[in-house]
């Protein structure tokens, strides 16, 4: 069995905690682990690391790798499949199938979302094993969640006749997929016992899946086969970009599942939630006696049925009811609970305004550590830079800015033009404009420096990289598929 | 006539915009001017600058002086009367009366609050002139606001028999002062036409007022007379501190007005508001079509009857109703509109926690400019310091910290031990621990520096001042009363 974990989601509905470069799957929501860490952890009893693949985009691949290495050890570089651009789930799963197919055409693909929550892991694994049986007999199996309430925010699947093959008891054919219903319809679905929430989790044999793509999405299939031929030529990055550029975005439901005659459903009672908005926080976190979920530096008086999420900054709330308050260093959301789905409108508005509060947080992770923008003005910018023990930034220069560095903890090894020297706590140095430089932490404890940039242009893209431990100077040439497992 | 403007209020109900060191009277609320600037501006047509006195505390005296000089020009040093500690209004007005009495025992004192709003200035000035007539005939006159709604948040005054003296038509004796009523009582008051809101504005002859203090608060009177004797001895700062320490806090209403037989009331229909909480913002600011008052960097969808105050940080609001959101760099308030009075509970809680978000803002004004704390950690602190053209900080040293200064605009003149030198934009310098130093802006444009402090203790009180343009090294010896006007 192979896991394909879809981790390309942009998670706008958890803004301002989620950002384009820090989507929901990378966040800790109701747990000490992030959602993607939890997702990997859940399947590890069934599927070994080298058979777990995460399909995502270049922008967050580094963070995913860092999170998985941090949590599970080892290198996760060979586990990442990179979509060149987001085209919904069908192209991403097609690309993933090409990779699994190279390893084992008879392999069973377990398709999971990186940003969902599942309370009952044992029941989940049992469902996957049941689904595997049907997948071996060439069904495209979906895990259908037993509804616990007349939810109007999910699509539903109607179960049909039981599968009659031996060993498939409890598994049914899918009668049809249905869109998000209105409340009355949802109440009928719940009462009937025949409808299940569409969780977006699937189990199928990779050979069957590719056949169904060929039948129902022939041009995607043809593109994937052409791409497959390019593998090993050194041109695969270009080939996949060319393919994805011309593809229409299509969901796997619409492209395959609603059309195939081979869809089957395994009923799953596993405590699942898509954690689809701030109101879904209650699926993964306990409420207090007043129905609130409150975390961080909060002073509350008398609020009820509300969510108040803060970090270090102080948030004071008084007498709120059914209100969501989310505070981050650069943006605060205050939202009526019944409008949680409209958070995405704020993100759209920010894009329109060409603001940046939907893109990144003030603190941005890097393979060598992280930086936090403390202040931005027209001609200067201040950052706190944390470099992990033994790590180094790229050897680089800037056309438009000079940099003052003050070390506030640890020791920095600085390459500055043709000199290399150490700068200790409470010492400073100056990097002139256009000078090639490098910052490195040769020590055992994290290095923290305060950087004051001066210049006429202070964008992150004013950087020329000459050498980089993390190969970021030629990221565009990276193959979308990892090397095959040994 | 003399104005005595009471400006000692701590304005906790406008937290987090107001702070102990930045109370409501110093804020711009519904205007480009601050409330104290508006208060002074209102009386200037009747009373010349040298007869306007502001009674306040040492902590905000500097900011008041700066604001008044900035708005009206000239020096306002001789207009400040300093309470050594807050003991409610009776002691503060007694101290002010001693000062006015030195200039003119027959003088008429117009007592005003620095943090109220008045829309109809012309009507206000007419009321003061009417009140002056009664004050000349030894009445203690209060301006009673004609109620426009059954307000339960104000005290009321019941007007009694008209004053029969010639020239006092329209002025009545006060029958009694009443506490804040419940809604039903307030409705009765409104319907009767005999009750007025207690605005806390008074007009009286200083001689009459001191006589009434002698009669109703004899120990305060005795203390004031003893203090008066100390004036000119160089001991007056000590004398006033000793007096205030032993005084009980008493309001002028309770101490004098409710007891005197000489209270009179001038009805005032002047568009007055005490701007007593965030809900009172609508008394001074227009609402939009949805009943909202929104300002700053806000994205709102579909909120109604709400207040959303932001500054540079982004605040997004969706579907709020009757909610108050106030965002500042270090703290955010989200409050149900009907709980606006409870904001003070948050301030109390912050005091209990020994937090600092009720004390000062991230940006703190100084006579030479201002500083903003950008980041605080255990062993370092980062500030942006802005020094006005021609201004200088005190000549100082620190026991526990060294400082790195990076100039990001303008030119700094730096005294560092026994050297004096200039540091230009994009240059830096280093002040070692315990070294006497001084920062000065010799240029024509504001100087901005980024200061990175390193040390084991980084409190603002680790400062030894050797010389200061603003005499802050002996603030405690400053007399509570200014020099007499020439």
C-alpha cells in the first residue's frame, strides 16, 4: 500500500492563522502536532515511510519536509511530489499515480487529505484495510463518513447495492454523489441512513485508477503518459509545467468518481472533520463551561460560545456571543460565528488590494531557521533572524540594500566580501550594498541577530544567490517526482 | 475670568487607546485635535492664555505642555498646576484655587474637564457668561446639561426656585444632586423638565469657593492655607506632597456642591458629552449608513451598529452587530456594545497581573520626540527612536545595558564617553555599558535611529541623568504651582 497525501490546499478559511505560504496543513489545530504530521502519523502503522508520498507545491515543500523530519526523523525529500501549479485534485492525483505506477502498478493508493482531523485512528485504519479488499478487486473506494448532524457544508454520497463479491461484506456500490444540500434535504439524508459525507479519502489500485483516467479524462491521461516518457531526460520539470499549464482544474469527484462504474463506499465512523473553518475548531478542541475555545494571551469576561485565539499580543474580550476572534502579529479577525465561511472574502479583498497579510506571516520559516519582520518603513526594514546550530544562509548579495547586523545571542560566522570573521553577542557588523556575504551559525545554540536594512528597495526578491546548502538557486529545475525508493 | 481645566483623569474606559500615561484628554477622539486642545480652544475667546490653568499630574504634564505648544504656540509651562497624587476633584480644585487666589481673590474660576466634548461652542460660551453673573453674586454655579435621552450613566441635578437677584433670570437654585438613576427614574427625570445632567463644569468666585471649602471641608482648607504659607520657601513641593498624602479622596460634588447653600444652575443646551466610553464615540463622530464608526486599516463585511478602530495593523470584521473592536499595537479589545463600561475591569485585571498594557503604549512621547518599542526579549530590546530637529536626549548612562545605534534617517550627533561625533544615515555606533552618552539631532529633519539594547536588565528606570534640557533629573522638586503670570 502507498499513501498519497494531498497537501496543496491554501486554507484561506483559517485566515489569519493560515496564509498562502502557511496553509492549514502546516498548523497546529487542536493538537501539539500539525495537521500534516498527524496525517502521516495516522498511516504509519499501515504504510512505511518510503511508501508515503505528499503531493504539494514548491512554495510549501520546504516547510513540509522540515515538519516531517522534525517529527519523524530521517529525510523526507524523497517523499514529496511537486505540482507545478494548483489544478485541483484530478491532475495532482494523476501525477501521483504516475509515480506510484513506476514503483508498483499493482500497488494500492490510499488517498488522504493533509488537513483533515480524525479522532478514532483505530477505526480509520480498519476502514482503510476494508477498502483495500475492494480496491484489490478493482473498485475505486471512497471512505464515506457516517453523518452525525444535518451538515449543509459537506457533499454527500448515496450508498447503493452491497458489493456481492466474496470478502466485501459491508461495502456498497456508490449510487450517486450529491452536492452540499440545504438544511431540510440534509435532515432527510441523515434520517435515511443511506447518505454519507464525502470525505475525499480514496483507496484504489493504481492500475485501475489510471485506466479510469484514460476512460473519463483521456487528455489528462495522454499528458501524463507523455510526461512519463520524459522522466530521466532532465526535462521532466519543463514537461510537467507545460502539461499543467494547459490542464483545466478538475476535481477527482467530478472528473472520475461521479462517472466511473467502479465506485464503492466503505462506511466510516471515525470522528472525522475537514476542519473547514474556524467554527470546526470545536471538532478538534474541547470547549470550556461557557462553550468557548480560548487560547493565548486572552483576558475574557463573560463571553459565550465564542472562539478567541491569541498569541503573545494581548486580546481582551467582554460579553461576546457566537463570535470568532483570531489575533496574529500583523492581522486580527473578528467574525460572527455564522459568517466563518466568509473569511475567504477577506483573503480575496487582500489580494485585490495587493496587500500581503494573506501571503505570509511576520515570521517566515526557512530551511536554516526563520526570520521575523519587526518593522517596515519606506527606506528601512528590521528583522530578527534566527539561525539554527550548524546552519547557514545562502552566499548572496543585494543590489538595493546594505545590512547592519547586531548579534543578540549566539555567535555568527560572517563572510563579508573576501573576509570571514566571527561576531559575538553584543557585537555588530555591516554588509555594504552589492557585497557578497554569508551568515552562518558555527555554534551549539541558536544564533539570533537583529538586521537593520537600509535601501531604496527592500523586497525579499532582491537577492542573488551564489551558493546555497538548500539548492534554492535552481528550484525551478527540480523534478516533480522524487527519486524512486531504494 | 480664569479657567481651571481638570486634566488628571486616567481614562481607563477608553482602553486600549487610552493608557495611564496617555489618558483620554490626550487623545484625538472624533477630531483632528486632542480633547484637551479642544477644551483650551473653546475657552480662548473668553479667557486669555495666561489665565488658563491645567491641573494634572507629573506623569502627563510633559505631554500636555507639548500638545498645547504644538497647537497654540508659545510656552505652556506657566499654565500647569501639578497634583502630587490623585485625590479626586476637591483637593485638586482647592490647590488650583490657592493659585488663582494669589493672582486675584475676586477672580472668577471656570472649572472645566479636559476630556469632555461640546458641539455648540457659542452656546457654551454664552452659558459661561451667564454663570459669571451669578458667580459675581457669590453663587457656586454649575452648568446643567438639558437631557436629550433617559441616560442612566450620568448623575442628575434637580433645579429648584429661580434666583431672584436682578440680572440672574434663567438661573435657578439647585434643589438637589442625585445619583445615576435606573431607566424608569431617568425617564421620569427627562419628562419632568426639572432635571439636568451633572456635567462637572462650574463657575465661581475664588473667594466664595475658598470660604465654602472652609465651611464644609475645614481640614482641607487648613492644609491649603498651610501650603500657601510655604510658597516661595523652596519647600512647597514637599509641603503639597505631605498634604495630599494625608487627604482623603473627595469629589467636589460630595465635598462642597451637595452641602453648600449657594449652589445655582445654568441650564446648558450645548451638545455636551463626557465621552465616557467607546459607545459615546457616536456623540462626537458620524456613523455610516449601517450605523458603524470605522477607522484605520479595516476590511469590513456587513457589520452593523459597531465601532471598529484600527491603526496600521489590519483588522478584518465580518457580520458584527453592536460590537466594539479597538486595535492598538500591543493590545486588542473586542467588546459587546452594552458592556463598554466594563472595559475598566480589563484594566484592573492587567494591574493585578502586573502586565504593562494599561500603562503605556508601544510608542511613548518624550519632550525631545518619541520612542517605540519594537521588540522585547529576555536579554535584548529594540526601539525606534525619533529625535526632533534640534532636540537632544539627556546626558545619561546605564548600569545594565549597552546600546547599538543604527541611523536610518537624518544625522545623529553622539556623545560617547569623551568623544563627540556625527553618525549619518546607514551608519552605526556602539555605546558600551556604563559609558556616559548623549544623542542629539543637529539637523533640520527628524532623526530616526534603531536602538538594539543588550543587557541583563532592560527597564526604563536604569538611567542616570547627568544633564537634561527638560530638567527631568529633579522633577520631584518642581513646585506644584507655576510662576505667577507677569
